[in-house]
C-alpha cells in the first residue's frame, strides 16, 4: 500500500514539475510580423545568404561580394535563433528571394526537407538529419494562395506541437 501511495505522489510531483517548467508563450514583434514565442526566449538575429550563392576567392573579392550581398535586402533574409531553446525563426518574401511557393523555398533553404502535412494554414516539414532541428513549420501571409509579394515565416525546432502553436500565431503587418 505504501509503495502505491509513494508511486502516485511521485507521479503527481513529476506532472507538476513538467507543468511549471513549460514556458508560456507571449507575443513578440519581429518587425514585419508578430509571433507568440516562449516568454524565456532570447533570440539572436542573423542575416542569411541564399543557398547557391557563388563567391570568387581571388583578389579579395569574397569580402566585397559578402558586403554587397549583406547590404542588398533582396539577396538576404533574416533569421532569429535561440540556441538554448533549440528554436529558430526565419522570414522571407517570395519575390525578393526568388521563391515560387513554400515548397520551393523549403527545398532551397533546407535541402532534402520532406513535407509531411498542410492544414490550418500551416505547412509541416521534416528536416534532413544534417540540420540542427527536426521540423520546420511555415505560415504564408495569404495562406495557400501564392503571389509574388507573399511573406512566409519558418519556425524550426524539435517540438512539433510547440512549432505549430508558434507558427499558427503569426500575424503579418
């Protein structure tokens, strides 16, 4: 009997600890959109250069090419990452990055990503094992109807339910 009561008490304690440790979500402004992200998130901003960009290493042209690309918003996009939470957020505009739709963008950004579902205005992708994250969930400003000016938010991480909740909260300005 004592073992049974002890087991129940441990189970209740463990459930309580998991509930307390789960971060609540709060809205954060990322400039062109807002997202509900974990309240304990501390994002570092990065500029991402598109895949397939070729640089020439002769005569110091690599550094000038990098400067040229980083100063041209049509040749880059922004990423925010919290390494401790294993969470990243990317923002692209299809026409600026020469993507036709979310599948095209995901295949170029995450070579080998597999689309697993699309529902509730979200696309879910399983990322290749070479990536830091298991999943990416995308939301497009016009849902599934694509036009050149559409924007897309990509939320990547390892907890698929949390990624869906975060991506689903995207509000484009």
